[in-house]
């Protein structure tokens, strides 16, 4: 009873609330890091060093007037932010934050569930989130959002293929689709897949930037061109949902990259006995540190790089990343067969 | 504008999308309105609509005394007010045949070049921001702040300086100011390198700017472009070199020109102009002569009947004033400005044709227009 019902429920509550606060605070982190890059201070007013800023932001957005444009498609307009936010959250169900540990006499795994098609689940659920953006642009019945949603759909289709192909290389290496087994496979082979599959890692990271609509591939919301893009017509909490979904997706990509390429909860060099003192640090801390590293790189890239143009992005996707990903996949298969 | 239907074979009908960019748009740099006709994201044709910032400066000037007009010229190109001041004062001096003391001409040169750097900094920041590189914007504004401080010390204002008078300057430089200017030159040289590090060899920047908005030299001349958009196309026209004013005939500097005439070349030209401006400021500050700062000007300014045209090189291009005096009244009979932004904006329709929406904002930025000057 406890193991089957109570513990999973507690885990869901913990993961959801932790995720939502992490999302809110990653907004603050982004504002702070970009401010430091740009020799500014960032938010400083709400709480010491602005640490209460996300709460103030949320309050402001909740009490704002909720506007639906007269000409908008009302139902789709309402559904789009939900469709964007929910997939970003339910992906966390299969993210392995750590191994199974003993807690109050019960074995507790530090993930909500470990399904045998975990990676497939992530890929498919994450693609649903794209519909949120496409429908938002369509339902607004306004020209700028429409252009943005056209861009978003083209962009996401081209990057999904490359990213999924790199995931197949990882699956070939690990022989399993389960997130936990992939981390375990890295433990037994003694190598993080980032070192075995550097190309796949690179493509996954670039594709991750594009999939989450982040700079330098943020053309769907391109503030300077499309005045906010797909969320131009949104205000208040609905806008906030899009905003939070973006950051939730960034954390998802960071966590997936951590699990697939940086050994998840494993300490650095898991098979080197000399470094076993690093084992004192619990696995979930390693996981969070590594994810945090990705999150930081995402923000860093945004502060540094200009934006690609829509056609250039498509060219990179179809003419560079997809051929490279296919080549990498074929090579992985050949090496795997030869080694067997 | 109505939408028109294009027929692509028998199967599909596609409609052109008419999209209104501005006057409320983050990247039209003020109240510029561009009506775009798009096919997909490609601009088929466009219509540039101006006039949202019209204040009637030219007509107003006909009812102001000659000295009061200096103040109105501040409001033309408000990011380069000192150069507008200089242009107006020199035109009236030419009309009155007033000799400006050498010291005043040197200080005018220093102020003009500081102003050029400030204007180019604003340009590099906003242009980079339009293309998505937001950090450059804050770096550029950080250094622009230093220039504004120098101006504040010199004439008390930070944006609309009213910093020149007919026949010279309202006041001499404050003590120690020249040292601060030289210090600023040292800082600025290093900082321009910093922007270049972020942009000049950045792959994304190159892809976004190379081959975008190409215009040949003869075509640029035909469109009436001037300043960096003209020099980017390889035409070495610079009023400072060709018809020297202030103390430019005594300064050593180069006029950078581009080769391809695209957005990237216009970018390179302006970046090199930053270095050249620093070079001029150094020479002028080190060689500043002693002497009076105002020439022999009557208390009541009343130029003799006649007309004249005089141009200066503003950061945007050739800024000219055409002034007619009837010799009787204390205000001009006709006051006409040839604003570089307005003339350069003529090229926008030609430049954005066939490009994508993302390039439109890059090209508006690349022309570096200030709407205060376009609409007057």
C-alpha cells in the first residue's frame, strides 16, 4: 500500500513543486546571469538581491487582466498555453534524479517512474508541446503570431529529426530505452556517453537550443522582428504559462542531456577508484549540478550570440545536423557490431 | 492596401500578406512605419510611411531669431545634437562671412567627433540588438555614458546640448577637460575592440549581415544615399575630407570605404570610423591652440540678403542647411534642412525588396535613421 500508492504520490508532489519553483527561479537566474554578463545588477528590489522577484512576478501576472482578442478562436486560444505547459511538466515523470535509496525503511527510487520506453515517452510528449505554440499563433488570428507559429512549426520539425537520430545512437550504445538503464549502462561501461558520442552530444545540444526556442534559435518569439511572436496577443497568466513552459523545457533538455550524456547521477569518472571520495556527495546532487551547468550554458549562449535567420536555421537543420546525425548513427552501429 | 491574389498553377491560390510594421514596433527605431507585402516571409514590396514625428522645425525657424534656431537644431538628430548645432552655426557664419577663431574650430571638431562616437555607439548597440545580440547594446551604452558625462561637464546638458553659438562657442572648455577626453580615447580604443570581438568574426553575425541589402556604388549615388551607407558601397565621399569645415583640414584621418555594399560592409565602415574619430579627437585635443572662442559677431544677428548651402558630415551622412536671408528681418526667410536620415531612408524600399522579415529590421538598423531628423 505505502510502496505502491503513498510513495509515488509523495514523489509526484515533490517533483512537481520542485520543478515549478525551479522554473520560476531559473527565470531569476537568467535575469541575474545576463545582467552580470552585461555589467548590470539585475533585479535587486524585491527581497535581498532580488531573490523574491519570481514571487512578485507571479503575483503581478495573476492579478493582470486576462484579455482574449475579439477575433481570436476562443477555445483554441485558451487551450494553447495549457497544451504548452502540461507536456513540459509531465516529462519529469521519467527523469532519473538519482538511484534507489533507503528512506525510513522503504526503498525509494529518486524518480517518479521508470518505464521501459522512457526515452520514447520523452520524445513524444515533448513534441506535443510544440502544438501549443502553433495553435497559439493560429488562434490569435493576428499576423505577427501567425508568422511566428509558421516559423515555430518549421523549426521544430527540422530539429526533432536530428535530435531523435542522436537519441537512437545513444539507444544503440545502451541497448535500452529506459532512462535508468541508460545511466546504469554508462556506469558499467565506465564512460559518460559525452566522451563516447561527442558528435551526438553536440547535435543534441544545438538541437536542444532550437527545440526550446532559445537564442540563437529564438525566431518564433523574435522580439525585435515579430514583437514577441506567438505570444504577442497573450497577457497575464496565460502569457506566464508560455513563459514558464519555455523554462520548464530548458530544464527538461538539461536533465535529459545530463542523464544521456553526462552520466546522470553518477559521480565524475565512476570507475576510477582513486576518486571514490567523490561518492560522499549524493547522486541527486551530482545530477542537479550537471543540469545546472547546462542551464547556465543556455543562458550564457543567449547573452552572447545574435539570432539566426529562419532560412539559415532550416539550412543548418536539414543540411548539416541531420546528415551528421545519420552518419553518426551508422558509424555507431558499425563499431558496435565490430566490437561484438 | 488591398491584398492581391497570385496564381501558382491551377492547384493553389496564395495571397500576399500585408503586414504593418510600426509606428509602434520595437525595431523601427522610433515612429517609422513600414507596410510590408509578404509572400511567405519574403518581402515583395514595401511602403515606407513617415511623418509621425513632424514638428515643423523648418517653419518654426522662420519665426525665431537666428540665435534661437540653434536650440531647434538640437531636436533634429537628437542623438547627435552637437553636429546639428555645428552645421547650423557654420551655415550662418558663411552667410555673414564671420571668421571663427581657431580655438573654437578645434573645440567644435572635438565635440563633433565625440558626438559621432556617441551616435555610432547607439547605432552599434541597437543594430546588434535588432539582430539578437543584446549584450553589445549595454556595452555600447556604458561607453556612451562616458561621452555624455564629458558633454555634461562641457555644456551642462546630456542630450540636447545647444553647445554652439554663431561665431564660436558659448563657453570655453572647463579646466582639466582635455585630459579627461584623452583618457576617454584610451578607454574607447579598448572597448571598440570588445564589440568587435563579439561581432566582427562571429559566424552568426556574418551570416546575418553578409550579402544582405547589397547596393552598388552608382545605385547608392542615384538614390541619394550619403554617409556610411554610401561609403559602404565603396564611394569615398566624406564632407570632412571633400569640403573641410571646422578644423578638419588640419587633421589626419582616413575615410574607410567598403567593397561589397552590404550590411556587413556598412558595419565595418562605422566600426572603423569609431577608430578614426578617436584619432581625430586625440590630434585636436593635443593640438588645441590658445585664443578667443568667439569671433566678431554683432549683438543683433542680421545676415545680409542672400542664400547659402553648407553641409557637415553627421554620423548618418551629409547634413546640409540651406538658408535664405532677406537682410531685413531677424529670422531666416527660408530655413531648409537636408537631413541624411531622410535621404538614406529613400533607399530602404530598394534594400529590403526580396529579403526576409528578419532582414528588414537588420536593414533599418543598417541605415541608422533617426526619426527626429526624418520628420523634422
